[in-house]
């Protein structure tokens, strides 16, 4: 009886681990290739980066124009992945994934 309970508990942990990892992977890997700069990425940057003392054209170039963001896309991605940006804050995983998705799909002006 005790052996059956132990096997059942181990089996339950394996199943729960599988379900959790599947959900986590599917959320992180979902990427809409049509993610829009103007409708998705720019509002995130305006809210989290284009603020006084950060990317405000006084301290460092604002990230409010397509060409600026496009030209710096890989550096922006690296800075977000490393946790250096946004300075003094954080982005939700949804916001990070949207930016990464846009960059990984060619950083289009859409």
C-alpha cells in the first residue's frame, strides 16, 4: 500500500510538471509575426522607456521613432534580456515577448 502511494505521488508530480512546462513554453513561444511597431511596440516603449531621465532626447535618444528603434533593435533586445533596461523598472513577460517577437520578425514598420 505504501509503495502504491509513493508511486502515485511521484506520478502526480511528473504529470503536474509536464502540464506546467507545456503551458510555460506555449506562452513564451507564442509570437504573432504581424506584431505591430505602431500599435504594440511603440506604446510599450512610450510607457516604459521614453520617460524623463531615460530615453527623453535629453539624457539619451528617445525611442519614439521607427527608424531609431529599428536601427537599435538588437541592442534593445540585448538590454532587455540582460535586465539593464528598462532602467529602474521591469517589463512584463508579455511586453518583452511582444518586443522580441517584433524584432525577430524583421522589425517592420507596421
